[in-house]
């Protein structure tokens, strides 16, 4: 079964002027996918606008109305980093609706996996507030849609963006139906995402933050995924896997950047695909978040899609040693989650 690509020219109409989060991110990615022979192998999925009812699964109605009025009046700055233009409200509805369209296409059996090449991004957006280039929280809207409308009881969100998805964490912090797993820079915006933030009430243990140094490379990230994400997924058995796929950990990123390469993103993509195949009937949707090196972004997305289209052969592991500070970060996360996960009580902590 083929892999879907959710895209529409409407995503280019969120006009941000000089801003690094620009329409070029998508147009150049498409060009790179074409050059690499990936684009023609993808099943195109037409997005739709999310309805008011769908957006308010996550966002407060007053906030949605406020963004609409702000854009209708010509737009401007919604917060110090977040620009909106006159068309941005409509585009943002299509970004969230695009992810829903991907989830629906998978549910209908049309495709097995999909990548939503959408903007504006979403994972910083709070129920009542735009933040960090994000208007509506696309991945959170789709996750809640899957729970409320499709009856999924366990949705795994893997957020590998360089920045912590504070919005997504906030939405699901006290909820048992969604497990949020995030790797991010310990030093980066917005300053949230600490291992001690494990969730509250029925959501306890279902919020897993892995802050990492900016020196994190491919072998380090593979180690984090294998040591934390894989055993947790085995125990959790997700019914749907969503990825907040921000590629701003790429080593050339102009505003962020760890030491990750496109091959490293390919390995991460392979791991989440294996998790989806093993437990979730293959159901997997990637959702674009950050990534601001135009060439690097397209190359990383190409590597992700190639991993999702490839046969069963395992990819070669990344070379290089795991940094001691990364091993220490992993040990700290395991210790903080020990109470909630059998896998971290049974397995010896590596150090
Ligand atoms: Zn980011």
C-alpha cells in the first residue's frame, strides 16, 4: 500500500514576509522530493479545512474567533514570533484539516501511512494562545479527533522537533488516551519539557520529555529512541502513531540545529514505522513542524518518506558513539518514569 502526501497550494498563502517560517519551506521540499524521484511514488491526498467543531476539540472558541477576526482585519503579530496574514486563518484550518484528512484516509484503508506537508506548524499552540509560529495545534486536533470520532483509545505522539511541543503537552497532560513523547533541545525555546513533567492524574506517566544537548547526533538519537520509545511503545501498544516531524535538529539549521543528518531522520522514521506496524496496524501520520534550512528540510523529509516507502530490510545503523551526556539524560528520564512503566523497572539502566 502506498504512502500518502497531504499538500495543497493553499499552504503557500500563509504569508509571513521575511520570516524564516516561509512558504519556500514547502515549495523547496516538493522540488527536492521531485528531484529524488520520491514525489511520483506518493499518493496525493487533498486536504480540507477543519470545521469549527474539530478545531474546538482543542482550542477555545473565543480564541478561534479572535484569530479569525485578526486575520480578516489584515493580520500582524499574534505574539512576538508569530505572524498571521489575511489568509492565515483559512490556511491554519487547512493545516489541521490536512492532518485529519490523512488520519481519515488511513482509517478508510486508502493508504497505510501519510506525511502532512502543512504550515503553519502547530506544536507550540495552546488552547487559547498562538505561540512560536503556531496558530492551531494540528497534531493535537488530529489526535483528539482520532479519540473522539474514530474511537482510538491509545494515540502515541512522537515529537522529534528541536523544540519542545509545549502546546501538545499542555493539551494532553491530564489525559489517558494520548501518550506524548518528545525529544528536544534542553536549551531551546520555549524552555519547557523537563523530565519531571510526567503528566497529571489519569495522564500520569503519559508525558515523556527527553531534553538533550545541542551536540546530539544520529547515534545519540537512535539510542534515545531504542532505550525509551521502543520499550514504552511495546508496553503502551498504540492504536495510532502521529509524528510531530520538525527537522530543525538538522545540523545546518539556521535558528536551531543539533548534529542530526538526513540519514539520522531516516533511522528515526524507520523506528516509528516499525512501532506503527507492530502495534497500530501500520497507522502512521507525520506532520510537519519546524525545519528552516531549506535544502536540509527537503532532504530530511525525503529520507523520512523513503524509510516509510521502503521494504522490510533494516536500515544501516548510524555510526558513532553515544555521548555520555545523552546516556545520562536517558537514565534520568527512565528514573523519573520508573513508577509508571514496567519496562523501566525490569530493565537495567544503562550507564
Ligand atoms: Zn522547532
